[in-house]
């Protein structure tokens, strides 16, 4: 049945969505969402493992009931609970959750108060101005929904980068198994590490195209073949993601990779530059008249224009050609530059693993330090820690550090920024911590001035260290809250604290342009996973990709520092606040 880990995770997400729409116990909803995260991150193919007769390994947060459902889905492609829940709500209602800006509470309100069951019905209601009358919506929310619905119905569907990566890597492995293939790359927005991906563009170098095309079309997760020719093909995977393939001779591979990586604006710019040099560039090479002078490698294409190679993440026509020509290209941050992670959770709040397990996983990923930042008490759904529980947790971290080798745990908290900008824990508790990451988890719809003032006030707190997931967006689910980002970035600079680039797959928050803006002001950015399970440390690569799109270098990244350097920076941050208080 070709049931993948992603398929199992998607069913658990659907169950969680329907339960949330039905206003079920939030802890039950969270259990299914956590299960989806764990299954998606599992290294092996669960269905293949079970089909071979082996036992399902013990997975964090997966008890007997969820394990039984995993086995049921792997064997049948669905489960009885999902089928029962589907009968309890209109079939298209869950589709509304895919509309940016809608969560279960809003979907429930739209259904009960307006009778909206489908995206098309919601588009009509929003167009007639009926949505704005509902509690918690308003004119701006209605306008954003109209825009999101119009894009969705027009077919502009994009998936988070991390989700696309799972599908891309599977197909790369499939293509590399084809005899005669010498090179395989995923180009397009995926290679440029955009936060969302509309389709996957594969470029393959091979002596003969026919066997590659045949092998490509034999992939076992095809939903529909759109077109197929001698050197190119398009198909839609069972997941709904479109995949395009182009087979190229090895001598033209570099030119094809430049061409199909894009962006469109970057490609137009280098073609214009080529004309100024008396050259022509296309996917087959760089030509002077009829003679091909470059194209086997990407570096040769850029060299023909008197430029150094430009990293794919920079190819957005945002000044990279000028910087290349003037020798000003940044030395972009690499994954190996990161020495720690400053945002992680354990079972003490809403994580899926113990302190020991998270420490071991971080160490195995090459990290030297890890900040444990449980939630504060206001976030009840995440089992947030009050002052007494957090102090006990601090003591537990101290005891563990005394016997840990190869990694140090830092004592932190992800403290809620309350509506008035105050923090959710008292000073005598915050004073015991190495760092305090402030975050917004409520009141997302405050007016722009109020939301901005809320953040600025929170950052003035003497123990405030890092602004976590600064804009609050969830890709495909929730728009950023409305803030004056210029004022916030300037406030971080004046205060002397730090910004987070949250690498969680649905966040990737800060966006690349804000990263670049902050770095220009000398603000250090921490690339963190917001890990809730050991597997989540793998998301650091997506955070690094976002940082590279923002032109960040190693020197711009807070957690590229040694532990000793980091402690000095955190101490200076808190001392600066105390001096300005």
C-alpha cells in the first residue's frame, strides 16, 4: 500500500484537527500532534519494518494505544478512529484548516455561526463581509482570509520546506539507484532553501535519458503523471506535491543547475549581464556565438561573467550580483558553525523526552551546549512550570550537569509575554536562570501599536535574553501578528538582547529579510530548534538555510560562540538591562 511515515503522521494530524474542531480535551489533541511529529521524524520506514515482522520500536510519547493505531494505519492505510471522526463533521470542513489564518477554534466558529463548511463557502462569506462580524475576526482578518482563499483556489499551494525535504530525499535516493546517472540535485526554491515549496525540480545528469525517464516514472508514490517526454517529465505525488524532472548531459549540468535553481529574478539578471559581455546563457551552457565556453559546473557559468560562484540561498536578485562583482559576498554560516541550541523542551512541559535523552541527542548532533527552556505557567496546555516547579527543574539540571560529559545543559525558560508586556514568572525565579527566552502565545490579534508596545516592554525586563519566534507565524496556519518590525528590531538593538531564528519546521521565524535587517544593526541571532524530541535537532539545517538566505555569517550567530563566550554575552545582556533600569 506504500504507506509512508508521512502518511501515518498526516492521519494523526487529521485526527488532531477534527478533535480540535470538536473542542475535545486539548491534552488528547496534543497527544496526536506529538505522535505525528515523532512518526514524521523517525529514521526508518515504519510500514516496511512492520511488514518484515519486526516489532515497532519504543518511540517517545507513543503508548500502547497510539502504537496500535500506527500498526493499523501501516497495514490498512487508515484507522477506525479517523473514519469515525470523519463521519462526525462535514467532509470538507477539515480542508478549512489548510487555509492560512484559520485554526480549529475559528473553523468551529465559522461552521456553527455562519454554516461555512468549504473553502468556497468561506470565500463567498468573506466576500460578502459576513466573516468580519464574528468575534475574533475583524476587517483585517477577513481581508487576509480573502487573499489566502483566492491563492488556494487558484492552485497556489505550498508546503513547508521540511515537509518537502522528506519527499525530495526519497526521490533523490530513487533516482540515484538508476544505472547511468552521475548527478542528481533538487533545484528550484527547495535548493534556495525558501521556507515553503510549491513544487520540486529535479536535475539529473546521465549519458542516456530514456532509462532515467523510465526509472522516474516507476516511482511507487506517483499519484498522477502530467506529462512525459524524451528528457523531461512532470508528475504529482500521492501527497499532492508536483515534481518536475529534467535530464541533461554532464557537460551542461552546471548551466542547467543555475537555470533551474533560479530565482526567476536572479536568472533574468545574469542573462542581462551575459548580454553585456557579448554572451548568451541558457540551460545548456554559456555561449559566445555558437561556441559553448562554459556550463559543466556552476562555477564556470559565473566565472564566464567574471563573478565568483554565488550560493543558491542568495540567488534572489537582492544585491548578490553587485556584492559578487565587488568581492563583498558574505561567508555564509554553516551547520557545523553552530556549537549549541538555546531553545528545547523536555517532558517537564510539553516535550517528549527526558533531560538525559535530550542531552544525549544534542551531543550526538555535535552540539556542546543545550538550553532547556520549558514553558511558563500561563501556557497550561503545554504543562507550563510555575515558579516552584521550575526551581526544582533547575536543581535537577544542576545535578545532571555534574555527571554529564561532552555537553552542558543551560538553565532557561520560554516565558510567556503577557498581554501588558510583563513576564509570566517572578524575578526571584528568573534570576536563577542562565537565559530567558520571551515568547507570545496568546492575544495574537492585538492592534499593531499595542502588540509592538507589548514586545518592547517585555524586552526591557532585566532578565530578558532572547525574543523567541519573534513574529509568531505558523506556515500555512497563522499569519504573523501585526507588529512594527522596524521598531522591534531597533528595540532589540537598544536593549542589547538577542533575536531567535526558530528552526521548527512550521515556523522558520525570523524570515530571511528580517535576519538581514537585524544583522546590519549588529544584533546577534540564535538559530534554535525549539526541540520537543531528540529527532528535532535535525531541523537546525533548515534554520541555517533561512539564516543563509538572510546573508548571515558565523559572526552574526549567537550560538556559534563557545560556551564561555556565550555566558559573557548573556551576562552583558542582563547587566545592560540592570544598568538602564
